[in-house]
C-alpha cells in the first residue's frame, strides 16, 4: 500500500509567503535583459535610467499665434495697440513649432487683430517666454528619469522615448510551467467526453490566465500520470528548461497517489505543506537544492480542486512572484458587506466564502454561495469573497463583514440580488438582462422559498422567488407572507405556473407512478432542502397519502436546486426526486406529473421604484421572453407578469 502524506502543521498563507521569500534569493534567481522601450510596460527597471535628450529639444510655441519680441509689445494698450510688421516684427506659428530665431514670446491668435496682409495689432503687452515651452522644460538631458526597481507604466514609456531611450534593462520575467497530474485527468485539447471517474483538466488554463495578468512567462504540459518517477522527471525537465518556478497541479494532498511532496523532498526542502485556509489547505511549497541540479528554485504543489487552486494562486503565488520581480502584489478593492444568511464556519481554519452581492438601499448585501472546493461555478457567480477568521465559528445573518470585491464597486449598483427558490427561468432571465443595452446582472442564492421570505424580512434581497402552497386555503405564497412578513408591504408578481412531479430515469425503468412508490425498498429518493417550497409540496402529498417521511429512503438527502435533483437521478444516485418538468427535460429524463404550482416573485414595496426592479418586470412582460419560458417545458405563462392577489390560487379571479 502506498504511503499517505500527513499534514504535520498548517500555516497561515502570510507565513507561507514569508517562508518562500526567506528561502529564495531573487537577485541570484532572476537576471536582467534589455528590451525595446515600447515593449517594456509592466516590466521592472534593473537600474537607474538617465535622459539622453532634453524635452523639448528646442524652444517651442505652446499656442497657435504670432511669435514676437516681447519687449516690442510693452507699450501696447487696449486703446493704443502696437502695430507689428510681418518678418521683423512678428511671424505666424502653430503649437509645437520651433520658436523663430530672435523671438522670445508668443501672442495667442485670438489676441491678435489682423490690420492688413502684413500688419497685426497687439493690444496688450507680452512678457518674455510667454506661451513658449523652453528647452528642457519637461526633461533635461542627463537627469535621472526613472529609478531602479520601478514598474514601468504607459506614461513612463512615453517619457523614456521622448528622452531618447529606445532600449531599457529590466528584470527577467518569472518563468514557470504548470504540470497537471492524475490518471483520471483528460487533456482538454482532445475535446474529450469524460466517463465516470474522469475529469477535464482546466486548472492549467486558470493558472495561465493568472500568469498573464501577473506579467510572467508561463507554459503548461499535458497531464502527467500518477507515477512518482514520471512526475519527478516532469519537474526536472521544467527546471532544465530554465523555469524559476514549477507548479504541480493536484498531488499535494494526503492521498496514496499524491506524489508531489515525495518528489519535492527528493530534490529540495519542503517549506510548507498545508495552509490554514479552506479552500486551499493542500498547498505545498518547496525550494530545490543541489540534488536537482538547479538549486534555489521554487516548487509549488497547487491543490487539484479548482477553488482551492485559485486560493493558492491568489494568496501565495501572486505575492511571491510579484516580490521576485520587484513588483507590488495586486490588491483588490474592499467593501463592507451585510450577510444575507447565517454562515457557520470551522474554528481553527480561515474560510473563504464567495458572495453573490449587490447594493440594496444604502448597504451592500451578500448572499453566501455554495462552499465546495471543487465548485468553480461559484467563482463565476460571485461578486465578492470574504474570509471568516480562524477564531470564530461563523457569522450571523445581518452581520457586516469586510470583503474583497471581484468586480468594480460601481458594478454592484447594477446587480439584482435574488434569494429564494431555484427555478430554471431565473437563468433565462439572467441571460436576457445581460443582453440589454445597459446590462443588469441577476445573482441568486438558492435558499428555498422560506429562505427567500426570511431574506426579505432582513432586508437582504431585492426580491424572492417563492411557490409555497397552503393546503388549508388552496392559495400560494400569501398565507406565508401574512405569517412571516407581517408589517412588510410587498407586491407579488407571477413569473410562471410550473409543473411539479417526480423526476425519474429515462423510460422510468422502476415504474414509479406516484408518491406511494416512494416507500418501496428498491426506490431511493433525493429531497430538497428544508424550507424549499418543493419540499413543503412533497410533505403535503406524503401527508395526504398517509406516508411517514421516515419510511422514504433518502428523504434526509438534500439538494438545493431542481437541476441538482435531476443530476442525481441521471447518474443513478437516486431513483427519483421531486422537481420541475423543465429540469427533467433538460437532462433527457422522464417525468411523473404530481401538481401545478404558482411560482411568484415577492418584491418589497420599497423596491418597486428601483430601476433594476422596473427593468426586471419589463423584461418578464415581453412576449418573446414568455415564449422562451414556455419553450423550456412544463411552464404556463397565462399569469406571467400579472400582480397577484390573495385567493387567486392558480388563476381564478
């Protein structure tokens, strides 16, 4: 049996960065090179740069007008202008023209009166060097133009070229290679169709995108198999190619096939194995020694899970590679964000929480997204990320946290924050809103219908999607609004009538016909989370059928979206689950109808004048959009866009 790695000590990412810096000699590791000045933006100067030429190199007119001898105008007055003759008395000049010999001032053309073809009148005195850019006004030859260790900006490039500097000596870029690993990892260039147990490799391209932004030279290789000798050879090959840093993707954790630590120990010294941040814990740092043939280079084991890898890149690699090149590490803008939901956390570990965030009133509100280290899609949905400290067990709903912004702060004013029940139509609306001439971004936290009402009560959402059925009244949502949102005036707008039922495998091989079949021993159910309207609907039907939920195998297994329920059925993890027809149709599954329900948008009255809500309702009212809603399957749009009232049920007035 292969030996497993053990995390002996995790360290904060700041300590990991400090250890890397302390064990790397950047002056010995990175050399210098001369590059054309016009290609040097973003590079760091290796030494001081002195101007070769002055700028301007001649006395130049700073205005369109006439060049004169200032002293010849001293007597000029508004009621007694001085007349000057062309040639000896004045010469016409344009901005940037050399100042004619013998002239020492320029009078703006708007202050000149043309008396005749050869004579002008000046009605005010000019002072010497008026409107003249003198030699060296900007840059003087031989003066220090740019100091050493300066990251060159676009403006610097202009100054250097103006001063006759056509090449500059700069620090080398960090050269690196990313080595993805794993027998189950497929090269995306082959456009594979993964089977069970296989994944499409993408971490290398995430790293290369970061590397491009950091200004380093990066390569990547096809996946390296889970073999210690093969991995060692791939790392050594990267060193032979001149890489200052080799990054191994995956293989840094504690599994029996995680060989990165063994390989690193065989050719260097391990500095860090495990950081006290989740995701990101399996990060690994080492420095090569003489056994590698290339001592003093950095070895990195980046986690295999994509979100963990991103934390490693941002919190460890970014500051280290910028330090190596003499640059300042990038810093994100920050903002105070109010949490829309209670968020527990594990003590002893700093935890990264991705947030779907937007402005609501005077504050920015963030709804926590799913926290799995492998859920790269949460990064595409997030507008911010906050870190819960190691010494706390979580953050309460309504508490304010400091968060790093993943978007420009102004973009938060163009976000529609939805908390509530999941529906595929929300994704459709998100795409429609982004197609507008002034795009809006719809972000959604799938907290269930009851979670949505709770968020509205706390002021943590602009609107909530809900489909709560009340058996006692036969109505939707209003009985719950009355009970849980007392004192908060709301407008309820229908999005669609949905078809709910049991999602089953294609062909319904287990012959599931209704909730009565959920008690069979050969049937495994997948449920929705507590507070979800779908779960409340299920409980209603179980109660009506006289079924104890404890008799349903899988009742306690929860998912947060209809699509997640459908995927469980598709993969055989469950025999069936309750969900919408559109989810079954999207994945080619079969569907056993159970009920029709009204899915409404619940909007606090105070937000009805918000332009974002106005735009949302206008989009919903469009006939082409309603046609696309119906085309998903299992939707009716007879009520779509209408304001609902208590007692309307599925549409009766």
